[in-house]
């Protein structure tokens, strides 16, 4: 053969001309393949749209249903004030008996235009001796101590108010009307909801920690059996490798949520079921990542340490372990991070953690409490996400 | 000039020089890899105490395989290796460990544990003398640590003891490799292309350390090199391999133009490294 690329050197075509001739360039709109592909793609998406019941108008129609939750996100139940309250009471009986007159001569007092009657009457309440220019509420307490709100009230510059209300239809005869006027501004404190949510968040983080630990404890030894470079030298290594990798792949393919349902049947509702579900799932995912880390180690240092007359244990300690430990740690932190995120939903199926009360709050339409739980999840998960990213960056 | 090529008419068979009481004796060494590659065929030679034997040859001529067969990092397919009279090829696992700890090895890619400190890397040279369970606690006796510092001092980088190995330059890493080999108190040092990954200035610096060990401490050296100029400068004897066979065994001064072409091929030109 003559020199390559010498166009026209011996009357023939050049290499580039030949290659360009072999591959014919045709614009896309002239190719029938394009139209077939376009038709198939269109059919797939039309069917997908129908089968998943995508109805965009629902986003508008349902907006009022989600609105309470969205607005509650702006005022989660985190902090409350213990405001001092001035209280005064006046009796109101259904059934005609005249109750004993109310005694207090000084201090806050409330009087009703009548103190006996029946349900559905219009009554005027007047108050005096309260702190000036404050707001409060008139409340109705029935014979068994159950309260309901009547009307909001506000005091004037002299600490007086007047309000009318309709007597409510309640059981029993002896009722009391209370006037509660908020007389000052008390100190802020964290709400009871906050502590409930925090308690469950701690449970969630530890659920993830225990699940990850369970994963690590089993995945580390298994990963050595699932590494091709280590099992190649032992008798029956191919079989051990194949079995380990199959176990990893099969158990990884079962979602942790499904595992959680199975474990709640086995060990009952609660965080333990969640720990087991996350643990089993983590064994598989970590095992696979660890095995791949072991497979990627360099042979050079192992060769060098073997050459010094080191034993197998010493070769593992000084040749293998330093190469895999940073990667193992990075993968473990990453897994813990994933598990914290996942353990927030594992409560939905009864596996413990914050998801359990979040679901409760939503079912009871307690939007502000639900908002507290959502904020807690968002802040803790984001913080751990960031911390794990920083930690992994330092390790690898 | 006639080459000592096996089967070449008129020449003697390519047997290396035989000496009395050699440190290392290689007899009819053959290595065939599982894929059928014949890396070494019937290689025999002796290494006398105190020699600086340089093994030269093209890439793929079998230099690395020969080095690794000597301490059985690669299992030979046939032949026998005697180290100070002990049969390496027939040694049990425990015997092999005892033989290996007296043979230091220096590698082209340094083969340090990158994430470990320089000191730890040097200390691993002593593992053959350390009870294996101590490894679990990462424990080395105080005299061993003193010796590690002394050896780092000797290769001129004691201040790097607590630096991570991968933070060092190539030349420094190779000096750590030499310090690691020294921890073994070796009778023999196998250096497999110790300067092939280094620039020329560094090459001389590293080879001078090996030469010093050879001349001052009397450690026998078997060293493979690419550059003939380096082989001539440092070797007391040169062994040339071509396609797994010995094609020259003699003094550096005896390699002339004809022999050079026989070793490296007709197209080769000798380049100097200074």
C-alpha cells in the first residue's frame, strides 16, 4: 500500500472523501425514521397522560383545600406567649331560678342584662374595672365545664366594655359567662407542639443512626465477599462472589417502605420496625458500594507490603485498610444522610419517627402543628445534608 | 562480535556467570503466564555478594517478571531460585516470609500507601519481624520507630515523617521506598526500574542512595534500568534480557555498538542521560 492520505497521489480518492461518501448526510426532516420515532413518542406520552389521570384544572379547583396548610407554614406552632389575663364571671341560668347576686365590689367585674332565661335570647354583657384598651373574649361555660367562645370584646380608655350575644343552646341549667381580657404581654416560650415534634425528630435521627449502624455491621464483612479482586484467589470464590452480589441486588430492589410494612407485621408498630427496614436496605446498598471501593484499590502497596515478608493480617491492615477506610466512611455518612430523609416517611406506615405524627396532624386538620413538623424535617434534613457533604469532602 | 545467544552457532550457551557461595542463584527459571505469554525461558545466573547487578532490556523483555519471581510475588512456572542457599521456590508460606524479609524491594511506582504517613510507610518495612497481632493496634516497638527515623535521616527527609505519602514529590517518595526497604536490614535489594518515573536529576539522586547502600553497607543489589548510560555508570555487572532470555552477561565496558543493537534492536539509538 502507498502512503495514506495522499489525495490524488495515484489517481484514487482520498481517505476522507471515501469516509464521507460512506456515510450519507441527510437532513432530519427527510428521514422516515424521524417520523416513526416522533409518532411513537407522541403515543407514549398521550397514553401516559391518560393513565396517570393528569388533570391540570384540579390544581386551581383544589387550591382552597391546601391553602390552610400553606398559610400555616407562615405561622407554625412553635412559640406561644403566656399573657396575663384578667377574668370576671357572671352566672346565667336556664329555667327561671334566680341565682345569688355576684359579690365583687372592686376589680374587674362583668354584668349581664339578665341572669336567667333560655337558649336563643339576646343578652348584653357590660364589663368594668379591666385594664384599658385591651382585647379579650366572652366565653360561655355550661354546667359540666365545657367552654365555647361567644364574641370578642375590647376595653375602652376607662377599662369598660359592652357586648351583646345570643345565649347558646347547651345542656344543663347552670351556666357561667366569663370575660377574659388579655391585660399585658407575657414572655415567649416554646409550644408543647414544638417539644412533641422535637422529640419525634430526635427519634427519627436515631432511627436512621441505628438503621445505618445495622447496615454497616453486616455490610463490612459481606463487602469483602462481594469484591471480585479478593474472592478471585480463594477456592469457590466465584460462587461466594456471585451469591453475595445477588443478595445485594435482590434486597436493594425491595424499597425500604415495603420492608417497613413487612417489619411492622413482624415486630409491631414503632421505631424498631423502621430500624430493621432501614438496616436491611442499608446492608444491600452499603455492601455494593463497599465492594466496589475494595475492587478499586491499588495493587502496588499490597505488592510492596507482601514483599517485606508481612503476613496476610498485616497486608490487610497496612495495604488494604488505609485504602478503603476513607471511602467507607464517606459512603456511611452519605447513607446515614439518606436514611434520615427516608425515616421521615417511614412513620407513614407505622415505622416510627416524625412521619407518624405528621400524618396525625394532617388527618386532624391541625395545620399549624403539621407546619411545625414540616419545618422541623426541612431544617434538620438540610443541616445534616450540609454536614455530610462537608464531612465527605474532607475525607475523600 | 558474537553474542552469547542460546543456540547461536559457535557461541557458548547463555549461562550466567557461576560463582562460589552466591547471595542469589537462579537456575533454569521459566515463567509462562496463564494467557500463554512466555515471559522468561530458562534463565540462569548467579549474583555474588556485594555486586550491583543491572538488568537491562526493552519493555516486555521480562525484567519485571524476573524481579518478582525472585521473591515469588509472581509464582515461577519452572526452575529454582536459591537465596543464601535456601530454596525460595520450595519454601512454605512461613519460610517464604522469612526469606522475603531479608530481600528489600524498590518499585517503579514507589508503591507507597498514599493516604498513610511517611513514617507508617517506612515502618511497614519492619512487618516481617513484627508479631502479626500487633498490626491490629498499629503498634511498633520504640527501637523500630527510632530505626525508622534513622533511615529517613539517611535518605535525607526526616522532616517529612508525619506528612502524608502522596504529598511528596516523586523523588522523595522513592527515597521513602528505599527507607522502607532498609527497615528490613536486607541482604539483597531488588530495584525494579526505580527511576523510570523520575526526571534525570532525581534519577541520579535516587541511584546514588542505592549505590551507597551497595558500597557502604555491602548490600547486594539487583536493579533493572532502562537507560544504558545509567547502567554503565552504576552497575558492576550487566545482564541483558531479550524476549525472556539472557543475551548478555558481563561487564558494563563490554557493551559495544553491536551488542547494544542486539539487545535493543537495529533501529535503537543510544541516548545519554546525565
